[in-house]
C-alpha cells in the first residue's frame, strides 16, 4: 500500500493499481487494518484484483475518515462504507 496514493496489487496473471479518493481530515489509525481485512475477504471470495483494490481502498478511507481512529456509531460500524443497501444490491 502507498497510503493516500492508493495500492498496487499483483498476482501471477494480473496487476492492478488501485487509486484512492482522498479523505478529508480524520485519523489514519486503523486504515491499514481495514484495507487488509477487505483484501483478505476479496481474495477468499475469488474476486478480481481491481475489485478487491477498489473495495479495500474504500474501507481504508472510511476507517480513516473520523477523528480518533474509527470512532463511529453502532449503525455505521455495522453497515460499513457501502451501507446495507449498497451491499445487498451489489452482492445480490
């Protein structure tokens, strides 16, 4: 990962540079943990690197957006950066 510059993911057959939307303010504590969790889930699901990189960067940016390393309300923690409706529509 390259922090605010995004991440590069590589496999034997694929290489992906996943940019990140800059977050405003916040605290980067936990962003790498969120990225790694989304990366692991994507790999276990067999998703392509481009999809994994984009999702992992969204989760990292979401984790870094509030002050204090991810202090959020219960509902926000449960639904994540894409929200319950976004996940249901996407994962269908």
